[in-house]
C-alpha cells in the first residue's frame, strides 16, 4: 500500500495552494521548521508551508503505521474514527485509504485556520464527517478507531498522559499514536505504552510483546519512511534532492488481543554475501538477527525486509 498522498487529495491540495499567495513560502517554511524544532505548537505555523512541506511527511508516516496496524489486525474494519489534533485531516485521509470501511469521520482541531482547511478538504473527499473546533479534552463520541498524529508533542507535559487516557476512553477498538521520531517523541510513546498497558490495553505495534520496553538511552525506538518531494516542496525547502526521510515513533493498542508478529526491525538491515543482519526487538529484547545466505529462501525473503517491518521469518536454528 502506498504511503503517498492519493491523487484526489493531492489535486485538491494543489488547487488550494494555487489560491494562496506563494510569496514568502520559503521563509514561512523556515519559520515552521524553527517553530517545531524549538518545541512550539502549530498556532504560529503558516498553513501553506504546512501543506507543502509537513503534510506529505506526516501522511507518509501515518500511512506506514496504519499499514502495520492493518497487518496485525486484518479483520479490523472500522466504521467510525476520531482524528485528534487533525490539522488538515491528514490521519483521516490516510485512514480512508487503509480502511475503506470507514463511513464516519470526526475531526477534532482547536485551531480555526486548520479546522477551516480540514472542512474544505473533507467536504469533497470524506463521506459523513464533522470537523469540531475544540480542544481534544472536550467530549466527543466513542468510535472504532482513534488516531492522534503529531499532537501529543504540542500538549503541555503535564497533560500528555491525561490526554492519552482520555483518548483511550473514546476508543471502542483501536487507538493509534504517531509522534515525531525524536528521543522526546519516543519518550511520549513509551510513557503512553506504560499507561495504556496499565489501563488494560492490548499491544498491536510496533512492539511484538508486552514486556518492559528494552530500549536504553541514548538509543530510541523510531522508524523512517522515504517520500518524494513535489516541486512546491522542493521550492519551499530550497531542497536539492527529490525525496526526504520522515522519522517517526508510534504506538497502537486495542481493546482486543491480536496475534503479534515475531519481531520488529529497528534499523536498516545490513546485507552482504554471507547474510542479512538486522537489529530487532522481540520478547528476548533487543538483538541482531541474521539470515545466512546458505538458507537461500529465508535469505532472499530477508533481503526484501525494511526498517519498521515486522519479521515473519522463521529462525533457522543452525544460523547461530
Ligand atoms: C503538527 S499538527 C498535526 C496535524 C495532523 N494530525 C498531521 O499529522 O498532519 C498538530 C495539530 O494539533 C492541533 N492541536 C494541538 N493541540 C491541540 C489540542 N489540545 N486540541 C486539539 N487540537 C490540538 C494543532 O492545532 C495542529 O493542527
């Protein structure tokens, strides 16, 4: 499944961007970069800069995560979802592609500018939807899937776990959290994992076990997805390469247990003629797993695996 923004949404975004004044986009993009890097929230970011340079990346990360969630829960076919801190509705559009079963979308967004843009986009692209301009702590109905993408980072520290547990109460089936792939983003994800497990949630991913997280600083659990840059994106960032890598951390939990994959790949696999070796996390903790080339079938299958994928391959005992 592609992690690129689908054509209908891309066209709608291009028309919206064409109506904006292009002057200053590069400067606004630099201000946006500095605002997020400095830990500020989205209140001051320019919408055109967000749409040109952040939305393709957050979409790619969310789509990557939802693909993994759908792999672990192949029978999950949500009818309703809540997109919390929706921004322009990025998670709703990604979820619509992952789960065509979705018929009701509730987008909660406190910023009037983002909420208005989400409404403009949703009007033609989403079926039944409601863009609610309010704080995520306000009441919203319970739904099958709740997605909080890149929003915990914007909350005061003291409110983050309160927010996670509030979202869990709104979740009838699956809750997904996506955060920037920084040590701080991972810290929020790990704290959410602890709080949600204590609240009785079942893990869906990226963890393949519910034991204590074995990650030790200065390392942190994160993933990367590569996305192409559009011409507007290249221009806004004064970029010289036509792609970028978005780093993200994530967590999905459910009210229903699902069989989990054997392991998750936590770094780019290394391939040579002797073996494919990859850093994985599983019930044994963090360790390297190797697939020797003398076992051709598993070696060839292992060559296709990427950072962030789950590991379905059986261990071959004499590879140790
Ligand atoms: C970085 S943007 C992410 C937008 C979108 N989820 C995405 O992934 O592209 C964070 C969004 O959360 C919104 N937000 C931040 N704090 C919020 C809160 N307490 N309640 C509702 N929305 C909030 C911001 O206004 C902003 O639109």
